[in-house]
C-alpha cells in the first residue's frame, strides 16, 4: 500500500515522503480501515510516540496522521461493535502507524459510525480537534449555560470548533486571535474579540472558563482571569499556577465513541462545521502539509 512516512526526526515536515509499505495487521480488538481522508497535526512530529512504540523501541519509518475517515475492511480477533463495509471515522493510536496511508489498523474503540450523508473529507477534520474541544469545555471545564468562556486561538482547529460548541451550549464567548481573525470571529458569532497583538488580554475581565491552546505567557496571564470557582483548561503545557479559588487542568484528548457521535450529529444538522480550506491527494501530501495555510489541510487518500 502507499503511505506517507517519516524517517528523520530533525527534518520535520520536510522529511515526509511517499512510500510503499506492507498491508497493516489487525491485532486483537482492531479494525483495518481503508482510509478515504486523513488529517495531520503539525506538532505530532515532536511527539515521542511518533518515533517510538510504547516500549520505547524505534519504529521508523513511521506513518504520521491520526485523524481518519473511511470504511472497515478487516476485523481483528475479538473485535465487536463494528462490521466489514461500515463507514467510520475517528483517530489512530498515538504510538502506532497513523492515517496518512491507504489502510490503517486502528483500535475499534477509537472509531464511531459515520452516517452516509457525511463526506469523508469533512469527517476527517473532526475527531481530534472536535474531541479536544468537547472534553475541554464539558468534561474538564464543566461549562454551563450563561457562563462566560475565553477561547484562545479561535482560528485554530480546536478553538474554531470550541467556539461553536460553547455558543450552542448557551455560553458567552470571548475569543482571541490576530488582527486577521477579527472577521472570522464575527462569522462565528463571538460576543467579544481580542487581538493579542494590539489589545491587552486583561481586557477580557473575569471569566468562568478559559480554554488555552497557546501556552507560554498567554497561559500564565490567563490564570488571573478565572473567577473563583472557575476553571483554566489547557492543552499546551501543564500550568505553573492555579487560579485563586479555581482549578487549572492540562489534558490530552482521549477517544470516546459517544462524543464522536455527538459531534457528527451536530455536523449533520449544521450546528458544527470544521474549517477545511485545503484538500490534496496522498501523493501531494508532503508538499501540502509543508505549507502553512489558514484552516485544516485534509489529505484525500481514496476516492
């Protein structure tokens, strides 16, 4: 099968190349998915799991990409809940070959059924960023109707979806970004927008929840914006300080079939839309993923 692989940790995205690899093996409780569309997170080339397996052994050349949408074509021993020929979407395991390939072996629990009226390209943009947004807002942030949330980086994959979910939940949303994101903020319907290049973050005032995807100084300064009883949630780095009278949480997204189903239900009825701006075939993936563009770049693997 054809796949995109990485060999050199120092080369970064420039080290992606199109390669021929053996058909994947379905272990116990796995399925093999014929990948129709796949997503890639630029930061994953810095994750240790991209280069070593869970036992710490080198696994290069490795196949990157963790978001996928496709069709089940094989079942491992003991696999239940999914069937051959079923359309699915979800994300590939962190420490195994990923989704930028014609076929991928994935734990069945990481996948959810994909309705026939949802296209694979849109579905592939949803799993990791959508689950991250959902878990940040509702599992960790405990966001309630009427509360105020500050969402950093609304033009990013997570921030863009989190803003939509928060508004649907009845929250007041303050979004941050750059000057070029102001129009996008208007389209998303945020109640207030802060340009981090020209406006003080402290202008946001006190909020119930902060969702941070940036880290560094922005994360540190956001701590003081959380009112007593509120929560700072970050996916960037473990926080060094806690809000006075509140909580701070760093987390890594986890698979959840029920939450994937909630997300795709909202996608079907128009309440949720990922920002996909570029779609390229597999053989153009190295060049496409080397370019920085606004919105998601999705690789269309199989027609």
